[in-house]
C-alpha cells in the first residue's frame, strides 16, 4: 500500500489520541449512527447518553488534531444530528458552515411511513474565516452558457444527488454503509489541497483513502474491524477507471454553445475540469455533445475534440 495512505486497525478514540495536535488538514467521516447495525466485531448499539459521550470524546480529539484552517465533515442520522451540531458549536467552539443533504433515489423501503431518501452531512470549520475552500474545483456545469457566466460553472449548492452504493454496483464491498466515491471527492477537493493529510477515524470500506489516492492527498483511515482494514488495503490495489459515482450534472452539456471557438474551448475544458476523475463518463458526455450540436460541429472540431479523447 502507498506509504502516504495509512490504514490503522484500532479503536477510533484511542488511535486519535496518538495523532499530534494540528497535524490533520481535513476530516471526512461517517461514524456509526447508533442504529444497531452489524459491523462484524462491533455492534452499533449504545444507550442514548452513552452514545453522546462517545461522540463527544471522538469529536474533541478530532478538533485537537485539525490544523487551524482545518475542516470537519461528519455524516449523521436524524436522531442524533442536532446533538452533534450542539456539541461541535456550543461545547467545542467550532464554526458551522453548511448542512449538506445527500439525496439518493434508492434506499430502504418502508411499508408504514415514508422511505428515507437522504443522509445529512455537517460541515464545521475550526476557524470562522480562515479555512480552505476551493470552489473552482467543485463547480458544476451550467444549463445555459452565457459569456457573463463563469465557464467553470456554478456552486453545486447544499443538496447533492449521488447514486446510492447499491449491491449491484461492481464496486460495492461487504460493508453495510459504504458511501459513494463521488460524494467524498467533492468534500476532499473543496476543503483540502494536494499533499494535505486527510483523516477518517471510521474508515469502514476505505472510500476516503481511495479518493485520497486518486486526488494526490495523504490519508489516514482508522477502523476497529480488521476485516474492513484488509478490505481497504485490497481496494487500494484495484485499477482505477473513474470514481464509482458522479453528480449527473457533471455530464451536462450547456445550451447555446453556438460560437465554434467558444464551443471547442468549453468542451475541452469541461473534460479537464468536471470529468478529470471520471474518464469513464467522457464518452457519454461527447455523445451528448454530438447529439446537441451535430449540425454545427465542423469536421475540424470533430478531429480536435473527439480524436484528442482517443489518445
């Protein structure tokens, strides 16, 4: 395994205590929600107050290890998210930035009540103003191209649609709460720079380390289950053909690319910016370009755009 990607088997709180102060640039993590899920050697079932104390303990250590310009993203279920928010803001003095909703179209089906179709992610920063946020790296394509628009696209907003890691997905691992790589990609690109160190104290199936591997970041993953650590190490040896999920907007071809020079520049930039980590989506994008602009694309554009993609 890459020496800049470390997978540690151990208790999250105890392993966090071994990490030096202010040495982690970003934490992205999906801790247990206390829903009685089976994680192999660890049953996710604590008493209410016991779970809150567990959360306080690891969040306190998380803040300690973050750099002064560091950021924390934490997934959390509905029952506890308001308590986690209060711990971070009122008890630990961190600064709330965003409440992100991850929307997905597939999930658990209920026969009495409405089936859940979203998870929530809290984004907190250690400093109120001085923190990393690379908006240009996470923009999404606009529906309509206008010269007054930023060619790099728009802010993706705080409602993100990524497909759930369904069991038929070829990259699905034997982990009950595996998260899609595209989801982690957005948080990592937004809140860290190449060469930064990123931590997941509940690394599970290894999604964070896989994304760090492909985006030039150093990564530390901790999990109490040795099977998951082994799974993570094996995952890092797999060939990369693109992240296993993508915001469908990233493949969107803007309307009104009527000027040939602008169109050629935009399409080339689109592939370099929006599809950089999704080479498997480029063919579909180019096919949409052909469909939308077939009557306007010259033979020269065909050679420039489509031949370049086949190199």
